[in-house]
C-alpha cells in the first residue's frame, strides 16, 4: 500500500467547487496535487496558492489554475504534509525547506488539513530537527542567539553549500532540550532579529488525515481539540 498516496488523495474530499486552495509541499501532498489536477480536468473549478516553487511547478504541470496570495481575500482550505505530528495536532514542518510560505498559507486558511503517514506520529515533538529559517546576513550572530536558548544548530547544506530557501534564506536544523515549553520557544525564536520563521506549527492544524496501523491501515481523520 502506498501510504502517502492514500492519505494525500483522501484530502480531496474536502475540496469544493469555487474554493481557493493552499497547496503544500512534499512527497505526501504530491498525491493531493496530482489528484486535484485530475479533478480539475474533470471540471472542478478551483484556484491554488502554492507554498513553494516546487509545488508551483507541479500544480502548473497537472493543470491547476494558480493565484497569488496577494490577490485573494482568504484561503478556504490548505493541505500540507508534516515531519512530526503530536497527539494535539501540533507539528514540526520544514523538512523540505518551505516552512515560511507554508506557515503563512496554513495560518491564512479557514481550514488547515495535514496529511501524513503514521511514521510521522510522535508522542512529543523534537526527534525531527526543528527547521529555523534565518537571514544569511549575520548568520553567526543569529546562530549564537539560538544556541543561547539552549538549542543545537546545524546549517542545512545541499551539495556542499548552504541550502537556500525559495526566499533566499538559510535553514538551521535545531534540536531543543526535552521538556522545552514549545509555545515559549516559538515566540523566543521569532524574537531574534535574524530569525525569519520556525517550523513549529502549534494549534494551526484543524484536521489530520493519517492511517491506523492497528486497524488494517484504515484511514483515520483526527480533529483538533479546541479545548
Ligand atoms: C516541507 C514540509 C513537508 O510538508 C514535510 O517535510 C513533509 O514532507 P513529506 O510529505 O515529503 O514527508 O514541511 O517544508
């Protein structure tokens, strides 16, 4: 069974004619976008707002009409993958380096749906390194400030040079100590002037589509508990 395909395609059920749809980035949402392309060919009328250049290319290839975020009043539904999902649907995202646009779009969406295979489920966030998008200017100073918060930092590399995001920034992959207060960490990181955004998505996801390993890998849809 292709788990990413199963959960990615399931999200299509939340898309209706006329919607503005936030299109996430990664190998799971690849299946959502591909399937949406098929639906568009069969007559579904939507406009997509991509979270990365990679997604823009894919969406264009499969025939989804795109619109700039600056030209819409709101996003009806955004669908995206995740690197870790905890029981309260808090996430770590940014493994693909698209976290800044992903967070802008997820936050702008009326409903934010996460699609991920059960490998991404964790009791506590933090085994996956937390991506922090930083300005190349003053990198060393920014890195030092992050380390002063108790985090380890590793500059993400690609083919021997620093990985650059679609926005021309760098990514520091960070580990935070056990029992860190994540709400505080999210805020403190973003107070550092050279930090653009971090990959903690706390209280952002509304629905989570995954599979139940204990029940024949059947699809489960979890809803964020607002309380
Ligand atoms: C990209 C992301 C992706 O959603 C995350 O890395 C999951 O990707 P995949 O579906 O390929 O496992 O945050 O920045």
